[in-house]
C-alpha cells in the first residue's frame, strides 16, 4: 500500500508541475503578444500623426494656391467685404 501511495503522490506532484509550467508558458506568450501589440499600436499612432500632418499641409491655402499655379489654374478670390455689417 505504501508503494501505491508514493506512486500516486509522485503522479499528483508531476501533474501539478506540468500545470504550473504550462501556465507559465502561456503567461509568457501572452506577455510577448501584448508587447508586440503595444509596439504595433505605437507605430500606427505615429503613422496617424504623420498622415494628419500631411493632410493639414495639403489642405493649407498656401499649398492649394501653389498647386493651382503649378497646374496653370487661375484662382479668383471674392472681394473682401467693405465696412461692417449694416
């Protein structure tokens, strides 16, 4: 009986050890995946800032005027209002 008890104890401890190692491996993989996602997020946020800046520059009146001149388009501006509101 004592031999069976020892074998069962070793089997239980081995199973617990396998579970602990498995959970550790899973946690390590999740931390690695989370770090990768954080790096991707930072890169995408930087790309977004760059694109928003480029969009703002492309929409600027000076840029639009310069581009229109390059294309040979004459830009006519409405006259400025005179005086104030009546």
